[in-house]
């Protein structure tokens, strides 16, 4: 047997010994507590008193599989199947990127700007898991929210999240680089366009961790080296047609191209273009407003 005994305490020891080279002691504690709590359906209080609880063989094999997957650099969120995002539990798997804290900051910027205003219609482009659209729906319950993605698999995941959370958003499958047209959207009709598009040039792959490269969908991550701003350009050009006058455009950014993106959006004719730092002090967000004719 790979553990000294079939107790919860032995499983905790196994996690610590196997994972000590890649996680801190506090991280290991959080991981093993989450694994045990979810598998055995224990509350925090019950978990504290569970060290001598006996486990079945299937339980032990489950915990060993988690350790193996972590040692293979698989993201924890994919292993457990969900993650918290803006107060919501978002289902996540290889069909879409894992929702990240800086994207929560982007959502929070929208909410801070517009929560006290009448927001009727929002478009989330490159929606992935649907985390942005669903978080905004949770805050703007009366707004119609459309979520667009090129990947049918990602949209299926977004639909599953929508049903689980009982937040009604409309999914639209299309390629934002080709299919943003009057057939899809009404002119001058949206209060907000928001996007966390692919923005990593292929030549930056060597700088990325294997837990991203080996597991998260490349379609949602990378752009050609000579077209680093292609999604920002196309989306912003179309936003000028479909946003209302005074409508807001929000982007998550590649920090290495933040100033270039700022210049691009300014040159297209938006006003009040603003870059915002994330909690790490990096230029990761942009806001712009469609001015009147």
C-alpha cells in the first residue's frame, strides 16, 4: 500500500511527502483539505476531527490519482473541476481557460463603473467558460448578456455553467475575427463590450509554464507573432458600430503590449481611454468610451 494506513492522517502525510518539492506546506494543506472534504463530503469542522477516519480502497486510489496528476503539472482547477470566480463556482476543464484573478479585477472595474447606471445589453467576446458573462449577469440581473466564442466546446462549458448557476445568458458561436456582422448584432445597441481575447504571441511560449502549455487550450491563448493586437483591433473597430454612444469597451491585456493597445484604441477614435494596473502592478486592463458623432 502506498500509504502507511488507510486513515485520513496517512493521506495528509502522503500528500506532504510527495508534493513538497512543488508546493509550499500551506499550499499542500489547502490542496489535501479540499481533496478530502470534497471526496468525503466533510465540513471544515468535521475535517479537523477526521484524522483517524478509515478510508476505502477506492478513496485511497482517488487521492493517489490526484497526487499523480499534480506531479504531472495538471492544474488544480482541472483536477477538482471548478474554481471560484467573483463569488461564483465556475466549472472548468480543458475546454476553456481557467478563470484567473486578474479577470476578476476586470469584471470588478465594470461593476464599479456601471453598477449604479442602467445597463441593458452586454457582449462578452471570447467568453471561454463564460466566467465574465456570468459574473456580470450576477451583478446586472436585468441586462441581456450575449457570450461569444469560436469554440463549440467552450460554449458548451459556458452553457453548463449558466445552467448550474441559474444565470441566463445567450451563447453565440462565431469567429470574432471574421463573423462580427450586422447579421449577428444590432447597431448602436450595446452598453458594454468586454473581452479577454487570445493575446500571447507564439514566440512567448518558451516563457510559459508547462501546466498552462500542456493542458489549457492553445486557441484561447496564442496569436501569430506579427498579429499580437489583431483581436483588439477587430473587436474595437466593430465596437464602434455596435456600442451605443457613450458605451464602454473593456479589455484584458498583455502587459507587454499595453501601451500599443492604448494607442490603437485611441487612434480608432475612442475617448477616455484608460489603462489600469492589476494587483501585481502590471498594466493588464483597458477601458474606452465610444464618443458621439
